[in-house]
C-alpha cells in the first residue's frame, strides 16, 4: 500500500469510528432516559394504586364527622384507616412542588376524639407530576355517573360534598420535558366503598 492509501484508510476508519461513537452516545442517552421514565412510571403507578386503596376506604371520622372533609381540584381531605390500625386518620392528599403528597393526622383524646390542626406526618406518594394549572389532580362524581354527564364532574365550589361517590385521579408524569415532549398520563377512577354501601342500604 502507498502512503496515500494508508492515509485514506486511516481517514475512513476515523470517520467510521466517530460515527459509531456518536450513535453509541445517542443510543446510551436514549436508553438511559427510557429506563429513567420506566422507573418513574412504575413508581407513579404504585403511588396511584396506593391513593386508590386509601380513598376507597374513606369512612366516618373517629370524631363522628362525615367521611369527606373537603374536596378541591388539587387537594382532597377525608377520613380513612390509612395505616391499618383500625382507627381512621385524617388524610390530606395534595399537589405541591411537582409531587402528590399525603398528610396524615391521628385522632387524640379519650372517649371524645378530635383531630389536631395540620398534618402530623407528610409523605411523598407520587413524584415528577407536571399537571398544568388547568389540569386538576382530582375530579369528583355523584351516584348518577356515568349516566348523568351534565352534572359530572361535580363543581365542588357550588355542590355539596356529600354528593361525591367517585373520585378521578389524573396525573401527567415526565422526568424531563426538555428531552421528550409527550408526558406519561395516568388516570384512575375509585369508588368510595362505604358511601356507595350507604346508598344501597338507603
């Protein structure tokens, strides 16, 4: 081989190696992001399942108050036995700093129970939540849904919270919107078992 042929071969080889390195780097970043989103998706799904399980068990508080305390677009407060000890805690689910958090408050007192103001314990249930301002985390439905599409979801600003029988959870998950524009969407409906049982007894 002449010197020119050797130089040309080296040049072609260098171009091929540079292209391979670029493709490998892109593939690595893509796979790393897919893995990251997969882990976020699994974590979010687990968190939503936890929310569904707790909301389903909403019941009368130990102080005798109605099962639901307040229902807003990004905040839902109710009584439920969230830790399996047979006692209903006050559970506060809310959206803050791209997380759905759960605050829990244990009842206090002897024969007459009461709940202290504020959340005693706060845990993060779902992370990387990127719902926009007009996209509610929680929506609420009455006993006539889905037959009644006119009055559902319930406008909690004007309706009585005692009408609520079902809760919709809607989350948009993304670990980095700069890398991928399409968010992962999670949607789940949960019936409040004790309130629906009350309807059937009634």
